[in-house]
C-alpha cells in the first residue's frame, strides 16, 4: 500500500470510528422506528414507541443507558471498514477519473459516479455487519444473540451466506446514489464556500465550514433515498420473529417487492418515512463529522 493510500485509509477509519460512537443512539432510534409497524403516535396505545422523547425514555427504563448503544460493537467495526473502503476507493477511482476528458468537463457527475462506486464497494464489504447490528438492536432484552460472534454462527447455520446479505439489494440501491450524492453535494457545497471565503483550496477551509457543508450534504442526500433504508431494515429482520416479540407486530415479507406492497397497504406512503426525524438528525451530524474528520485527519497526516 502506497503512503497516500494508507493515509487515506487511516483518515477513513478515524472518521468512521469517531462518528459511529457519537451517533449510535440516533441509529438505534432510527432502526427501532423503521421496524415498528404501529404508528409513531400517542393516539395509538399499542405503539411501542410514540415519539423520540418517549422512545428514549422507554429504552432507558427497560435497557439502561447501554440500550442506546446496543449493537455498537458490530456497528463500530462496520463504520471503520466502511470508512476505510469508501474513502480509499473514492480517492483511487477519482484519480483515474480525472484523466478522462468527459469527467474533466463534468466535475459534479465525476464526484457522483466515483462516490457511488465507492459506496457500493463499501456496502458489499459491510452488509454482513449491518445485518448483525440491526438484529442486535431490535431483539428483545435477554433474547436472541449474546454477541456478534454467536450471531454470525447462528445466521450461517440457519440461512447460509445469504442470511448475512439479507437486504443487500435495496442496500445497494440506497447506498450507491446516497454515497454518490454525498460526495457530489459535499464537493459542490465546499466549492461554493471556497469561493465565498476566497480560500485558495479545499484544504484551506475552516473546520466550521467543513461541518456546515457536511450537514447540508447529509440532509440533501438522505431525503432522496430514505424509503430504501426502511425496506432494507425490514428485510434484514426476516426470520428473526421469535426474538422480536415485545416491539409490537413483526413485519413479514418475502422480498423487496412484497415489502414495498405490504408497507404501502398497511401503513401508507408515510410508512416509508418512519424514523425520518432521527435519521435526518443522524445523517446531518454523521455526514458532517465523517467528511470533516476525514479532511482534518488528512491535513494532520500530510504534515508527517
């Protein structure tokens, strides 16, 4: 691995690890909301969670403060692996794309395509950990898997390698445009800020500027692909009903199309946007932290 590649990998790993630890509670809320069939409303007494504040209170009273970091270990490994893969692949593909005349004339499209390819590659690497994380988060207290290692063994024994890639189809459909949009919007917004502040280059932008542009990027990208994330999470908990009994009805489906149809019939259009509030908060914060920490770490490593 060249010096530039290992620096990109270290920056990507740092970005993923720090961001995951800080934002895990928002991820727990998002996933719990996504797999709940009952409406998120105080008007329905059968709903396990009725709002963000109510969910935080219930999780804390039933599972303690650790409940808000449930599934953190596989999520942390996922984030580090995803961060390393995404940023390393992006930098390498981007360098190659810069030699192509078409992409030299269409910078936004270049960033979208390179980011999308990097995201798709990272999704393939990280999906098994995403499945495990999701199941650990939604399983009943004291039930299901004791830890991530046991989860891998049981899933492989019951469903084979396909069990570790449940929801990979919608995950790929979601992450490819999401990652592409993230890089496209981030480079675009940073370019605007660079012109506004009169900065000579991207590396001269202040930390607050990177955070602000990252937040705008997260909001812009997440709104485009959120329904696919809901479908992915619901597919990932199929075959896990026996350990998911205290959260209300268990959503059952046999594939992507059936998941879409059943969600639409039982919950309407808004069913595809369950958990959107904590997700948007998480997306804005995590995207801001991801890009900011990545860029700042690269600045530090460049001085070594």
